[in-house]
C-alpha cells in the first residue's frame, strides 16, 4: 500500500489474531485509511464496514473492501491496466503543479499520471473498474515519489525511486463483500448496525491527513484545485470543512469518549500512540464504558521522515528528526470472558 503515517502494518498480525480468536463475522474499521486492517478482517471472513473521510481512503475501501473478486470479470481489469500502461504522457495540471512548480515527481511520470487519470475519468467513470483503476494509479504513483512519505514537503534531491518508470499493476482484489463509507466516524457510528468487533484508530495529533496527503486527494478528485506555499497544498486545506475534533488537543478526548460510547459492538479494539495526547490510564477509562478492559503495548520503529527530517525545494530542513521508536497501545474492551480469551491468545512481551 501507499506510504502512510497512520499505517498499521506492524499491528496487522496482532489485529488479525484478535479477529480470528474472536470469531467475529461482522466488523467495522472507523478510520480505515489505506484499509490495511480492514482487509485483514475481510480475509478472516468478516463482513467489514470501512469508514473514512478521505477521498483516497474511500477509493481503497471501494476497491479492497466493497468489491467481491469472486463475482467480477477480473480479466476486464487486467485489460484496462494494460491499456493505461501504454498511454503516452501529456503535460497537464498534475505535471505542472507537482513536478514543475514543486518536485514531488519526475515530470515524465507526472505526464503519465495526467494522461492515465484523464482516460480513467473519460472512459471508466460509470463502470465497476473506476475505483480499482484509480487505486492502481495511486499505488503506482506512490512508488515513484520523492518524499519521505508525507506530502508536507519533498526531498532536497531526487529520490532514487523517482527515476523509475510509473507502472500500474492489477490490484489484489479480495473475495467476499463489505461496505465502504466516506463519512465522519462520529456521524457514521450513529447509523451503523451493531457488529461483533469494532476497530478504532483515531488521529494522534494536530496534523490532518487531508493536508499530509493532499496530492492523493487531488489525484482522486481530479479537480485541479488552487494551491499555496512551497508544498503546493490544496487551498481548501485551510478551510474548516476539513478540520476534525480528533486533531485538536482540547476536543479530542471529548470526541473519542463520544465515539466510544456510541459504537455498537460486542468487542471494541482501539489503538493509540503513546506520544499523543491521551495517557494509558485515560484510554482505559474511556473504553471502560464498553465493559471489561485490557491493554497490550506494542513497540515499533517510527516512519523514516520522523527519523531523518524532511526538506523543502531550497534544501532547508522543515521537519526535525524525532525519536526512532515509540509504543502503540492496543485496548480491548467488551464482555469479560471474551476479552480475557483474546488476551490469552496474544503475545505478552
């Protein structure tokens, strides 16, 4: 999947073990992001509802969670990918904005993005192929960028991977059904039916994913927004429409308490970073409304941008290096016997 600050790659084995041991047949992932966790739940046999506000997250959820590979003419997707891969590039908005006036991608790859995305919009908009093709383009573009992951800035010199040729691959679609919702978790949870297991991975700080991954928003929306600053962020990054209570230190505890109280699930699983605003004890208190609570701590290596800092076009550092490791708290809440059974099946390092 794409390089992603909120990626749960290191937690996936643990979370997969939790859903397998729980026997859940229905699940929700209310901050799904790249759908890495939701896909694991789907592969475990659960009907998953994947929720996120981001346009790129919704594309991934429509592709990997909602589509059922066993019912689709996948050969059509293979043919479409082959067609897109031989398109000649053309200089358009994406190239000018993200390759010339900023340096996230090499111009040759930017021109390929312009050509491919235009054709997806004109020829596949009203077909089942639309989201899988955009997902494939997102994944391919991420492999040839010149950043440390986030799109707050780009590297002072071209990354080695940026010189590679952009190439789309057929997305690995999964068997089974699910539901993709582009919505705010606080609102969506009021309408969702009860599930066996609900997973929450709320934002950890003031940095909004809409700003961190503004290029992916534009690639999906294909709306040629006005931009500002060296990073060429979308102008609407500045509007209140894309601000979340989870990105505010005063509002976040209230919002999380409200969300947890409204989740209808037999078992609740919440992951949260130890460097953020809530303590271990506060997490336990908030989740106690769902029943018996246990917690497990997972140590992991931080993303590369935190370790080396990031730079702007002038070669000036715009992000200082941080700690190399931190801890993810995984809270499990629900009926006592179930929670204890899950804890017994998990590694207790």
